[in-house]
C-alpha cells in the first residue's frame, strides 16, 4: 500500500522512508554512515542486523506528523512480526550528510 511521502520535507529522510517502504536494501543502507547508531525504544541495537531482518517486513502505513525540521517522523506502522502500532523514526545526520543515528520506537500521540 502506497502512502503519501509529500509530508516529508527533508529529502534524505524522504529517501530513507521510501527505501524502507519498498524494502530496498541498497538504497536504505547507502544513506547511512558506516558506524550508525540505532536505538529501538532507547535500547541500542546492531543496525545492519536489525534492518536486514526488517526491510521488506516493516513499513509505515501512514505518516501522521513530521517535526524537528523534517528529521522526526511519526505514523502508523506495520511489522510482520510485531503487528500494527504508532511509531517514531528520528534521524540525525553527520557533517558528510549521512544518517549517523536513528532512534525508533513506539510513539504515543
């Protein structure tokens, strides 16, 4: 199911969410720094292992709000493993323009 990505004002965040939606590993991993930090509900996870399992099995079903100059995305989410819930993805970039940190987790809004 396609969702409207036009709410995403940051072009690199938009590219990342698009890659996630399409399960596109090559596009997804190309946007991230070599040593990216991933936190899931505050717990540090191993980025590559996590997303090799998640891509193609997890996606937004709606984008409800975008904050922090386009870096924080909130919406409804579907995971083949965990079901449907509200989530956030909060992106941070390094000086080279790669995503250096991604915070994800269940959201309450």
